[in-house]
């Protein structure tokens, strides 16, 4: 099949278009802006709606409005902008409106920098705004993933009526790789709940207000049951050489590619290492972790481009079953040699 | 007992409504309901309400409705209208949502001349939270957070919404200020604001001066006198901008 060379942000935007997304609301921020720019170029030609909003708050609320009509809609930003959107994401999650929110992430806190980071892991996987809720979080590791996950994101969003976040390091948004263009899909979800004018039916009301305590609790229990269903069905991870691994590296996004190279290298040196790459950060693929432990992994090494966030989920998954260590950089993606050095040091210390 | 006629577009199971006795919201919403009926747009309307007292209107109409908050009603209605231009979108909010915490949205929707209708109720205070200062609180007016009266040296002068919206919008916008003390005029303004959206001319904005006896701590006579003598003096009533013919003063 013919491949084309595309930039990560543009592949993601094109993936959204191919998924039938015809509305985009956003606010410029590095390193995500190419997504908005791509939509601004494409939509006038194909009958889509592009609007540069006055702020991130406005953008996410425009998404709230457009999603309420059943339209496939997307917004993208980066770290500080995603923080501003959190208020709206909480409403969207509670109102159960499908949409895709993209975080082409950078390092924080505060303004931080525009270099690649995975510092928003907690924010993305713990809901991020006020109240008990989750968004689904997909972590691409290649430009092909950027296109594929954009398309998959809309399917998951419609299937579970949930906001789906795609979180990719800034580098992934900016770099180019050859990819296969996917065929466009026709969204096939009925949305009888949408606010499209009540002609011929009872009025639809999209509400997030539940004042009676029993109703509020019931609502939260319902959301939990939905999240439990997603946990049961949608945990995704890629495993590499974990069957006999004594030491398992865990890394997502771009870091997983570095980790995979390191695993191949240390295997040559006789170290039984493997890799688990979480693809869904929420729901976290804890069963993949547990399975590796059951297969004999003595030690897990969380590799992150932050100061240690996913490592907590690995510990929760293992619940004391195996030991967990952490190695991280921030703003800088380590090269495979650096990771090989870290792994060799551990292997020597542990006699692996 | 003879009950007063209610607009067809009202959702009757939620009536009588939950606003305080003497509150002006019911009057504004009656005018809006009658305007929706007369224009025959009930089944293509999406009604969005903000947080605060305006939120009590979330199930007020037998129209598709959506709850939002903190002045975000404006961009939510923009999102709906942009995604489905055939719908009539009505954002309903208070002075806090529109002029303070969500002012960026009102301002920019006006600048972009978004083809939506915003109805903003000005009762000079934050009612739902217990009567604090609003952007529209009059100089010298006592509220829970201006217990010695609003001092413009400290908090500035009241926001004049229709004036700033009129200044920011371009041709096609409809901007008016009505008052619950002049029901027929208020209803005409609201109907014009909807007609202007139906015609796709531009942003349509109506501020409605309204009453809040609960937080003003006023009796019936004092309530009406504050509205007609104080508020209407400070906030002139009339049409500021209309593409539908000559503006009404």
C-alpha cells in the first residue's frame, strides 16, 4: 500500500476528518497549533466548521455545544491550554457527550517549556477537572498512531458517550513519518439524546445538575458502572518479549519506542528484559502488568518523561507482587543507550 | 379558579416555577415563551441556561435544552449554532455570567456577530449565591459584599451591557434593553432578537432589567420603585441597534 509522509499533528487532524469530524474549535498553542491550521485549510473545502475561539474555555464550551447536537467534534491544545479546558471537560463527561480532546503535551508545571514531556499523565488519567469522572486516554507512539487513534477515538467516544483524550508528546506532533492513509468511515451511531430541536419527539434536556443527594449518588454510581464496563473491555497494551522476562520496562508514547530498542539491545547481552507499552492510559492496562508478574517478572521499571506518575499505576496494579522502580527525564527524551545503561545497572545489582 | 394563560412552549410539569415571589425571571421567561410561540420555533429551538438563578430555567421550556454555567452559555450556543445553523439557539444568563465571569465570551461573540440570541437578566446582584455585588450593582447599593454600598472608587461603575455590545457588533446585530416593568415592550424586543436570528442577520442581545426582592430586601412597592426609579434611570431602556427597521427609544 502506498505510504505518504506526514507530520504527526497533521496525520491526527486528517484522521479526525476521515472519522467524519466536521467541527473543530481551538485556540493556538505550541506544539499543537498545526492541528488547528490543518482544519482551517481543509474545512472550508469540505463543508466543515472551523472556528478559532477567543480562549481555551470558549473552545471547549463550543465543543460542548456542538457535541450536544450529535456532531463529531474535536479540539486540541497543550498543557496550559488543557488545564484551562478542564472545567468544560468535567461538564462534557457528566453530560456524556462524545468528543475528542487532544493534548500535544509539553513540560510543566506553569508555562514549563515546549519540549516533549509526559507530565500531564495524572491530569489526563484522573479526570483532570472537578468531580468523579474519567476520560478515556489514548497514547500514540507513531505518526501512524496519530491518524489511527484519532479515528478510533471518535468510535470510542460515540460508543461509550465519553470524551476521549489523545495525549502525545510534542515531538510526536512535530515529527514526520511515512504512514498509510486510512479509508474514511461513516459515523454509524444513533444519537437520540442530541439537542437538535424537538420536532416529532419529546424535548431532550442535557443536564449536569443533580441537587437531590439520592439522585446525585445514583448518577455517580451510573457513571462508575460505565467506567467499570470500559475497564472490562477496553484496556489496551502492546507487549514485547514479556513471556520470559525477569525485568519488564513499562513505557508509553514515544518513550516506548526508545524502551523497545533498549530491550532488544540488553537481550543481546543476555538480560531477560521485556516491554509493556500502555496504549490506553485510562483505563490503565493493569492486567497486562499482572500477567507479566505471574510469568516471573521480578522487577518493573517505569520509564517516563516526567518525575514519576505512571509508576503509581504500576504499583497499584502489582499491589506488592513485584518491585517497581522509576527512571525519568523531562523535556529530554533519553536515547536507547541511556536506557540500556540504566537497565544494565539494575541487572547487575539484582543479579538478573 | 382561572389560571393565567401560559405559553404553549412552557413545560407545564415544572410549573409553578421555582423563582422567588416577586422575582422578574418569570416575566422574562413568559415574554420569551410567548415570542417562541408566536414565531412558531418551539421545535427547532435549543434553549441554554447559565448558572445562578437563570439555571432554574433549565427545564422551563418544552424545547431541547442544555445546562451550562459561568457565562459559557454563549460559546455553548455558538457551538450548537455553528454545528447546526438551522437551529434557533437562545442563551439565557444573568449579569454575573454575562458581564463578569463570562464577559470574554459575550464580548467575542458580539465581535464575531454570532448568529445566536442572548437574553441577559440584570437584577443588580448575584441572587442564587445570596445577594453579592454584581457588575450591575448601582453606586451606593448595598449587597452582601458591598455592605457599606458599592463604592465606584473601589469596584468601578456598573457595566452597561447593551451599550458595549452595540459598540462591538457590526451590521446585522440587534441590541436592546427592556424591563419587566414594560412587559409588551420587553416581549417585542425579545421577539425582535429571535426574528433577527431567524433572518440570520447577526448577534442578537437583549438585557432585561429585573427584580430581586429577596436579596434587595424590599417590599412590593420598594421593589417596583427601585426598578423604575433607580435602575431604569441608570440603565436606559430601548433598542440600541436594529437591522429590523428604525430603532425604538
